[in-house]
C-alpha cells in the first residue's frame, strides 16, 4: 500500500486546461536535461510529475489554501527539475573532465605515442645540454673549481637568456620527477619566452648581425634550434605517456648513445668548443683549424650514428623523424661552422648556405605537417579497412 | 551515502518499483519527512545506474504514460548492507554513550 492509498477513489485531479499548461512548462524545463537523458526519461518523468500533481490536487482544503498548495508544489517541482538537470549536467561535465585529464592529449597511435615518449626523455636532456653550452656553464663550473683564468663565464646573462637559462633546467628536473604535464607546460613557456625575447637578444648581442631586418633575432640558427627543441619537448611531454614510458622503451645501447651524443654535441656546438677551446690553453698548440674541424667531424659522426641507429626499429624511425625537426636549424648552424673552420671566417660566409627565416623554419614546419598528416591518413585508412592503426609495439622498441 | 540515496535503495530492496512508487515508498519509509521530487529522484537514479547499483527492469504503459520499473543490483544490495552496518555500529556507540543501551532506543 502506498501513501496515496488514502486518496484513491477521491474525486478531483487536475482540470484539462491546467494539465496542458503544466505539461508544456515541464517539457520546456526538460529541455535543460542532456539529450540522451531526455530521450530515455522525459515521458516517464512527466508521468511521475502528473502523478504527484494529481495527489496534491485531491487534498481537501478550502479553495484558496488548495490553490496555494498546488501552486507551491508546482513551483517546487519546476525548481527541482532545474536543480536535477544541473546535477546531471554537472556530473557529466566532471566525468568528461576526469576522462580528459586521464587519457586525452595522448596520441592514440601506439608507435607515435612511444616515439614521443622516447623524445620526452631525449629532448629535455638536449635542452639542458644546449643551455649549459650556450651559457658556458661547464666552463664557469670548471673555472670556479680550478681557478683557471681561461675557463670562465664569458656570456653575460640578459633578459633574453632567461627562458633557456631557467627553463631548460626546470624542464629537465620536472621531467625526471615524472611531472610530465608541468614539464611540458614549462617547455612551452620556455619556447614562447625564447621566441618573444629573441629580438631583444639579437639587438644586444649582435648589433651588426648579418640577419638584419625586423625578425633578426629569429633568423639565428641558435634561436631556431632552441625554440624548436623546446617545442618538440613540449609536444612530447604533453602528447605522450611521458619519460617513464620513454625510459622503459630505451635499450642500454640507445641510452648510452643519447648520453654520449648529448655530451659531444653540447661540448662542441651550440655554445662553442668546450672541449677543444683555444682559449683554454689545453689545445693552444693545435691551431684554430685543428680545433674546429675535429669537432665538426665529430658532430657529423654523432648525427650519422644516431640516424643509422634509429633506422632499426619502427618506433626509433619515428624518433628520428621527430628529432629531425629541431636538428634542421642545427644542421644549418653546423655547415656554417664547418665552412668557417675550413675557409676562415671571411671565406666561410660565402662557402656556406646563409641562414634565413624560411630556411630555418619552413623545413621543420613542413616535416611536422607531413608527420601529422601522414599519421592521420594512415589512421583513416586503417579505420576504413577495419584494422587497428598501429599495433602495440614491443616493450623495448628503441634500440640504437 | 546520502539520505535520499539510502532511502531509494531501501525502497528498491523490497522489489522493483516505478518512479512514482519509489517516491511514495520513500515518503512512507521516512514517515513523510523526506519527499523526493521528480528532478531529485531521476538525478539520483541516473547516478545510481551509472554506479551500477540500480538497473532498469521492465516497462509498461498506464493511462498513456510510460512507466519504467527499477530494481536494485547485487552491487547496490552490498552497498546498502554496508551502509546499514555502518549506521547500526554508529547508533550502537551513540546509544551506549547516552546510556540507552539495552533496548531503550
């Protein structure tokens, strides 16, 4: 027996006109509910609302009291419908946010996701090495330890250096503390800061720069390399499972190659010749030609070894494609250095391909577009053929 | 577990019921203290279904209106039993501290 039993058989109920008005109002309020919920429950809810309203209409009371009671209940039902819609929508939203935080932003293709995870280990290391070399920090540390006058901090840090000087160590620390998203956002901030402040840096550091014009700062291969490397690190950290997965995929050989490569590239390239610096006194007898050329050849050997090593597995081939994005401006910097070392500064300028904005940024951009478009097309083709776009790779897919 | 949820599960523990049946039963169980309205009831049913504690049973049309019946699942029964044990344990502690133990409650 229900609580309405006492009213059963009692005459009354809602008049037809009032019923129609109420139904219209309920249906309007039900549009606040999500479509799927409305489709499943709208008719049922209207039935329940009328059952409750019929009960209220049968309560015996003086006319004004009965009218006030019915109106009050109707208003309360309307308010409750609005609150119910807000609760259901709020829960849906919270569920979507939770799901988005858990899984979205990660590339769905398993091989690309793994390749990005490996890059999320390599790129922060390279960024840190680039910053250390750019600001001659190893020399500064060596100078403070040994008191050697030639090994000292030669670069004066300015505002334009801040994004790389502060960003690179922060990204590396956050990445290895497994704070993937925070590290990704840090890398993005470092890239943005570096790009925005590059103009100031160009004006201060290279007043007579050959890269004249309004975008002189961005036309520097060093700036292009660090900005693109930070962007690649940000994409890898934000769109992949992160360094934990990347480290699990790296074989011992791959890790050794990355470590040695980063050390050599950092020592010889971006910030100048750390290991064979003529000012160090260590190589004064070798002459400038001897100090530059071995470094150039060593850099080329490292790059070729890494490239050859990466060709062996599907994931490492993708790692190579992703690494090529920041390496393109680096290669331009390298050939300028090589020409300078071979023909001297005066002859080197005419023997090398001069840096320019299109040359530095267009090929990396095109490569990134090709990667994204190629992945999308292959996924679409796989979906049409009814097979998975990319099977899960083996645990150690990166061997170098 | 909030009181409306507890009362809805209690109402369904006796057997499958339709929306208005649950509302009526909840009012009876709570001695008229809790009166669920349609918005609150269906928001709670939506959540309970998502949590796997309640499921749709059968449908029928009465006076041109759709009636859907809901029943409690094994998961819902287990959750309700856990909640009953928790409330009973708390009530026992409260009763003993108030010196009401021994059936005075």
